């Protein structure tokens, strides 16, 4: 039986500028954190038509005691970190970085066909794991399985499990379920 819960509160994303001047929309962070613990922040960095809104990127900066999850919709992000990891994630790819005791990294966006964007989620590590060794995972879109829980509904399972389909992001501390849900035209969003 499906358990339906009441929506307690609705938050609207707000425009902000981060790091070297990237224009983005913050779905939640700062004052909203108590409602979403262990999730600290969710940014939507889908950019408009002006590359100046995102090309300054996120040059070298530190993180500690959290996990950052970057999921790309369009374009690319080039990553490098103080552990020697480097790579490029593109459309549908995921970067899952556990900062633990501390890491310095950079994420530099690049448009593809004039488009760039995705989501970044920050997840708080529990007190007992805040000083763990840092680590990095990169998952390509072709490794992400899909589930079909209802007609006209497709769910990319990034982490966690849905209908027997398990996501490829493994060995993470907080073990969240992270899904990309697509619904076809005419699908009733209230249907189980």
C-alpha cells in the first residue's frame, strides 16, 4: 500500500551567485537546512544563453565533512582535486565526492551546443565519519539503470533502489535514494 504524506511546506528556489560568479538557483540551503537534514544544499545551475553566467566556474576551493553530488543535464564539468583525481562529466553523468577530513577541488563548466547545467547536492556526513579519508566516484550515464514503476514513467536510479533496480553509486555514507524521474504527457502525477 502506498503511504501518502501531506506536504508540510513549499520552498521556492531563489537566484544567487556563487564562487567566481556563477549564476544559479538555490532550491534550499542555509535557513532551510533543518527541514532537510542531512541534506545541506541543492543548487540548480542550469544556465541561460549567456556563457558569462557560468564560465567563471568553481575554481580551487576546499570542502570538509560533507559529500557533494553533481548530476549533469547538459554540457560538461571538468573536475580536478588534491587527491589527484581528474575527469570530465557530461550529460547524464554523476560525480560523487566524499570530502571527509578535507579535500581541495575545482569544477569548471563548459557548454555543449551552447548549453550547460545540472544539480549539485551537499550531504552532511555524520559526526563519526566527518574525518574519514576523502574519496571520489565518477559514474557515466550509460552505467545508470532505469526503472519503469508505472506506464509513462521512467526513473533513472542513481543511488538507492526502486522496484528491484539498484543505482550504480555505491559505498556512500548517507545512503540516500537519488532518482531522476521523467513522466510522459498525460501521466497523472498523483498516480502510484
